[in-house]
């Protein structure tokens, strides 16, 4: 690509240089590319402007302020069908984030366990994990979502079996541990309740988390400066939970669990996980967990045995070898694909529409789109949401990658 | 001394004792079990748990398969046959397999055509997959296949695929001739030839619609697993070349080209496929001339190809970045221009590195073709959820149908990933 230029031959500019001279050729190409790009976009936009349907309705985001008129079955913030499409969309977005967050947590747990166990010396366990990974990786996630939804909605017992019969005999089924009930309407679980002083407990907890980080930093400083080794795990657990428990007792126990109770016809209290949420959550976790397992395995295998042996030769204990030598290096390999798996989970939550979970695709891209007919606007907003989220995560990931990158030359 | 000693003791062994067999605990199955299953208390617990899990899975699965029935015209007859056992009702697959494989609109007397196209796939694909063992001329089968398959599946006059093929052939010939004056003029001339051929040929093919014609089938009639295969194969084969171009564009030193590629790739990778399918379904029509009237299947192919080419571009970019800088400089120092050094030096190596990634994208894409069921196309998932499960004959037969779908997808995807691992071993040129 580099050119051989001869400074002594001063010649005038010839048109043929635009093609033959690499100094100018790039300008020619870029100009052509720009013209083609403009033509293509111009053609598309021109078509849109001349489209009879679009000419009639125009592009207008005013519909977002109109009442939505449909109900949403999972409402993290209060909502009635009289609220606007905008509020419905916001609820959808929150639901997307809820299921994405839940799935990310459980997928990581599944993935790390499966990835580590697949490297286990135990033949039967490693083979079981290999079967798990291969089966779940090679079958579409949509099929898993639908299968789990079918299980949750069809094989769990109906609520009526939990009902107290009139003659005072025992019901067919009772709550597991008095707390959990799996029914075909969903799974009922206890709800964490905060009384009037709940915010004090929340504040205490946040302060405790900060305290844990502080203790860790202090322990490390002591170790590096004075060579004194302080325990970390137990004090950290203490700092995390003791203040909350103490504050809760002092305030007279405003925090508690509210168990679901069988009323006359249905459960009252507690929290309902609908089959659609369960299907989406569980399917995404177990499917993505299989991919994460492979990333974890690759990350651990990428650390050469010499590293472990060198650390052992220096006299480190096995736990320290793992935390100081192997993990920091393995994480460098594991984290980038892990983040992209998290992004995949977030994008795959849009499959919610297949089981009727009201996420952003179900509200804005589903019912709102169908009711208002504003396809272009709805899909633009939908894409914008996912795009913003993905790009934000990518940006964070790039910062992280730069910070852990091997410093070479 | 040894002589004297020999006379003084009663017995001296003259031959070597044969080696004793190792202790029973150190050989064979026993040793293997001790090392792999019961090497410690924790490991023993894990083994017991593992055996329980396997037992639980098999005790559910085996009676379901063994006691299952393949006969019966509807769910009631089927349940009568399997009465009292936990057997599956596989009769639904026996009765509905044409719908599951071809969709419910493809004319049943024409099903031999997609079947033949599928069978020919096994002739057309091996030359490309096992290129190192087969002579190069067999690639002709691969090159001709798309046109034959199109003709078989969609029908219509044979002139359409012939014209399309001729366009490609002419374009390549012209490109080959003109290339010595430069890569770009060659490319331009090639494209011009192709479009000219298609235009002229298209006019002729329109005139002779009945010439050697198979009965035409509309795109709308495609369904079942056939639709997944069609979408998967078309989109993968289209998105690899586009992905290569995008990756090269992203590496390019021309800011406008680079900017366009970056924006395109990041945009497509940032949104879920479903939103792109929504675009195909409802929005794309706004941006095309009203008279164009593109098939839904074509619009879906466009969007899925866009989607997967962005992912393939990122994989190939990884391959390009992994090449040492010396390879690029070697190309320059040999006096090769950009097109030559890319084709002869950079891409062969970069593509080799990216094979596993490309296969991953291809498998992911094939799985993602099931998403078209969300925009009410009747692929395998759409067929099961829609016409079959909602029919009164087979209401409630979930497990058998979904197991069938799982098996189909698993066989294809697992096969592809095994092939890619094999290919990786074949292409490994370093000495380990």
C-alpha cells in the first residue's frame, strides 16, 4: 500500500492520478462511496416520503401521550389502563430489565458451576455437564422458553387444590414450608415487606456494603505495608448483616416476610411469579448458562499449569494460588465473552413476546404498535432502547478491558 | 567365591521370576473407578448424586419412549393404546410429519421437490466442506446447487435460474479478463455484465414462462422445518461475503467507509433480532417503492442477512487483528496492491483463524430462524404452536412435538459444530 514517491520529479496534477496514484486514489474511492451512500439513503427516504400510507398518517410521537387502554399483568410501578402509552412502555422497559437482571444472575451461577464441574476429575459429573452444555447450546432458546412455559402453565396443579374444602377437611395440597406454592397461575413466593421505617434499614444496608469494601481495602493495606494478614470473609459477612439485623430489632422489626395465604378463592399476599416470567427467566438462564460454562472452561484452561506450579513453588497455599494467581488471569479471558453473553440475555428477553410476558417488546412493540398502528415510531423507540443499553454496556466493557489488558511494551 | 557359595546353599534360582500382576486395586476397571469416581469423600458424594440424576432422567425417558405408540388417528385413540402406561403419543409425529417438515400450505403432491433438493444438499455440500480430500472440480456441484434448489423448491420456468447462473458465469469471465487492468475496473465490469445479463435474460424468461416449467409455488407456502433450512442456508451463505466486506471496511483507512461499517455493525449488534424482524414485517415496506411488493420471505432474508453479517464481520475482524503486522507488511513489500494482498495473503489466514467463530454464528443464526414464528410465519415452531397444537385432534400433545423439534435442531447444530472442530484440527498447521 505504501507508495514510492519521487520528490525530484515535480509534475503537474493529471486526472489519471485519481485512479493510479495511491496518494489520491483513496479520495476517489471515498468520494464514490459517499455518493453511493447518499444515493442509497436518498432512495430509501424518497420512497418513504412518497409512500401513500406514511403520507397519510405522517410521523408523530404524540400517540405516546394518549391513554393506552390495555392492562399489564406485571406492574413494578402503579399503572391502570387509563395511563398513557408512554407509561406502559416504561413499565415494559422495567420488566425487561427485571427479567434480564434475574437471568444474568442465575445464568452466571449455572454457568460457573457447570464450567468448573466439566473440568472435574469425576467422570460421571464431567460427562453430565458436557451433555447439559451440548443439549442446551444446540437447541433454540425460543423452544426452551416455550417448553418451560408449557410445563409451568400445564403441569403445575390448579389453585383450587390448595383451597380449604367446606367440610373442614385438609386441602389436597399445602404450601411448601408454608411459603411457596407452585400453581398453574404461577409460583407464589413470600414477599419482603418494609414497614414505615424501611428506608432506615435500606440506608443501613448500603452503608454496610460500603463498610465491607472499606474493610477489604484496609486489610490489603495492612498486608502490603506491615505484612499483617487480617481475615476478610468472616468480618465482611458480619459487617454486611449484623447492622441490618440490629437496626431491624431496634426499630421493632419493620422488615419481614409476608407469606402467601390461601384466601377463599385465591392466594392473598405474597408475590406471584407468573408462568411467563418463570419461563423466560429459567430458559434464558439455563440456555445462556451453557454458553457461560464454555467460556469459564476456556478461561480456566487458558491458564498454563506452569502458573499454578510456580505459585506453589513460591509457597502459596492452594486457596491463595486460586485467588492471587489463577483467577486474576482467568478472569481476563472470561469477562469479555461473559459481558457479551449478558448482552445476549438482554436482547433475548425480547422473546418474551412469545409467551406473553409484558416487556418492552410486548408493550411498545406489541400492543401499543397494534393499537395505534404507529409501526415506524414504535420500532424506532424500541431499537433505541436496546441500542442505548447495549452501547452503554459495551462502553463499560471497553474501559474494563483496557484496565486489565496485559501491559506490553 | 561364587562357586564356593553355590555349593554351600541349598537352592539358587537360575531364571528370573516372572513379574507379579499388579495389585487388584491398581488395574483395570477397579483402578479407573477409584481414580475417576471415588477418589475422595467429596468425589464419592458427587458420583452418587450424578448416578441418581442419570437414573432419574432415564427412568422418565425410557418408559416414555418404549411404551409410546406411533399409531392412532387422534389424541383419544392414542391415549387408549397407551392406557395405563406413561408412554408417549408419537402418533402425532407419524400423522403430522408432512406439516412439520414442509408446512401446511406446500402442495402435498409436490413434496418430492423440496425432498429432492434436500437430498441434493448431500451432493452439493461435501465438496465445499471436505475440499482437502475431494478434487476441485467437484465444487461445480456446490456452485450449481443454489440454482437447482431454487428451481425445485419454488418451481416456475427453468429459464429463471439459468439466467441467474449465466449472469454469474458471464460476470466472472469478464472480471477475469478485465482484472489485469486493475481489481476495481474488473469488479465494475463484472457487475455491469451480471446486471446486463439478468436484465436481458429476465425479459426473455418473462416471455417464455411455460418453458420447461415446474408448477410454481408461492413463497407464502413455505413452512415447517423446510423454512428454517431455507432461511438458515440462504442467510449464512449470503452473510459470509458481506461480513468479509464489512470487516475489511471496518479495518480500512478510508474514514467514510470505516465510519459507515462501524455504525452499521454496532447498530445491528445492539438490537435484538426480533426488532429487525418487526422491521421486515411492517416497516421495510415503507422504504421500498410501493409497486415492488417484496415477499415477506425475501424481506426476512434481507434482515436476517444484515443481522448475521454484522456478527460475522466482528468474528472476521478478530481474525484480521490476530494476524501479525508482518503479514500485512510482507504483502506491501512484495509490491502487491490492496486487493491482491488481501486475497492472497491476509484473508486466507484470517478466515482460517475465524472458522470456529463463523461456525458459531452460523449455528446461532440457524437457531434464530425459529424467531420468524413470532411474526406469524409457520416454521417448525410456528407449525407446532399454531395449526397442530390448536387442532382438536392433538390438543395437549406437547412433549412429543417439542421433543421432535429438539431432535431436529440438535442433530443439525451438533453436526455443524462437530464439523467445525474437525476442520480446525485439519487446518492446524503449527507443530504441536
